[in-house]
């Protein structure tokens, strides 16, 4: 299968899993429903030329994003601080003239909540997301949010076109990201000041740091720095800037409409790390299993989202006691396939051992649990190492 971005035919397998949940951020009301959650095959490969990674076995027809889907991270102070920083980057590119700003994949408008108070009065806000739970066409801060995908047929809902488009943690869910970028190029106004902002995981960070738990079904398209440069230019954009954010885990990309035909950039992918990744998976998972099974105390994960779901799945779930999350909508429900229960932090038994799935939240969680002397906090960090929280 040719690379969806550069069309090269040489690639390296990163991981293959025969049964994974198709939606990591959908928790279930009963153990039985969770264990019967819809599943698919993961066959993640990485292009040897541009470095783009994709799931060769991805079946788009299985995916349905609706109001039950919940990937909200905005209840974390650390993530809210990150969103505020990204909102400031968007604001810095705006002019004082009247403009339309569209967020694609806006979820429940968490970023719009952060962005809106910072915007000039002349900027009108629009959002598109099939999982939007509010009234169709209404949103906070005067935004108009539609329970639809943003595509040429729905772009007409934005009068006079979009001068600024934001898509955070959306493109990695798109089976054909080049077509997605081209569709955006077709609707963004053809002006030098127009901007596209993207935030998405960095596959080279995942691979070089052996983040096995960061590869899962929903993320069917994960970019490298080189593949972003190729995709944007093939879609008719000029890359303004790209840098790593949120502890290096994500890219923040700023692009503008190309006003003349660009030449494709030279690419230089790093194949060595990709070649080693698949061979390291089993040893990393074995180290996790040894850590959990050797404990004489109940072991909980902190984070009932993508990383936690994948970690539990790779362990088989049975040796874990449950999962903690601060998202109240997930409390009392169960993770897909493993059926692990999601509990609030105040229900953790005093002798629990807790493994935090994302080191970016370790400090915040440590402060939150500082009064619980009986708990032992650990964090899953680079190269799959589980270590005590400092």
C-alpha cells in the first residue's frame, strides 16, 4: 500500500494488534457492554520516505462520532494552561478586520471557551463537530456550532468564507488527511493573511520515546515533521511554522494558503527508530506486566482515555483494579474491551498504587493527592519506564 501522503511504497511496521477498540474515548455503562465494544484491527506502519504513519487496516465505516463520544481534557489545569497558550498563538495571527474563525472538531467547545474572551470583537466564531451535545447552530460566546462535519457541503454555513481555521486533535482521526487538507484549502479565503492552525501528535516523538500506548485505532493518520511539509504543500498551503508543544508530544502547525504553485520539499525520514519500535513492544509490555503482577497492592491507572485504554488492553486488563479519571462523565462506566471500572480519585483505596498515564499531568495529580499518604504514585514515562513520581 502506498503512503497516503508522498505515495512511496516502502514502509516499516510499527505494531499489529488483532483486536482493539475502535473508539478509545467511548466508555460503557456496563462491564458486559464494555467487553463487547466494537473492535477493529490495528496494523500501523510508517513511511520510510516522508515518515507518515497510518493504520493499513483502518475501516472508516466502523467509526461514528456522536454525542456519547468524550475526549474532554479541559478539566485538567495543566491542559487548560496548554490550551490558553495555543489560543494566544491564534490571537497573535489575527488582524483587527472582520473575520470568520472556524474550529473543526470542536468537541464541546472547550477551546472556543478559552479562545473567545481573547478575540477581537469583529471576529465571528463557528464550530463543527458531530459529537456536539448542544443545540445545533448554537454555542457559547455567540459561536455557531453545528453537529456536522466541516466539508464543502457544510462550509456554506459560514457566510463570506473562513479566514482562520483551527483543527486541534482532528486530522489524526482522518483516513485521508490529504483530502481533508485539500477540502480546507477549497473553503479558506484566498488571502495572504488567512491561516490554518493544526495540533496533532508527533509520530517521531512516539517512536523515538517508545510510546507503545500512544498507538491506537482512532489515530489512523499520524504525522512526522517531514510528512507535514509534504502534505501541506500538496494541498496548496505554505508552511509558516511547526514546533513541538505539550512536553514535545504534539505538533503546533501554522500554514497559509499558497498563492502560487509550490515545489515539493525534500524529505528525510528516520528509519532506524521505526525499525526498532515493533521489536521493543513485547519487552515493554512484559515490563509493565511484571510491575503490576509483582505488586501486593491494588494497581490503578490514572487516565481513562487513549493511553490508559491501550495500556490496559495490552496487559489484558485482569491484573489491574481499575482506572481513575477526573472527568465526571466517565465515572461509574467501564473501559472498552477490558471492562475496567472508572472511579473518582476520592474512591481510591488508601493502599493503592497508581500509575499516571501521561507525565504532563504528574505534578498536577501529585498536588491533588498530596493528602493521601497511603497512596504510591508512579508515572509512565519515556521508553515505557514506570517510575515513582518525584
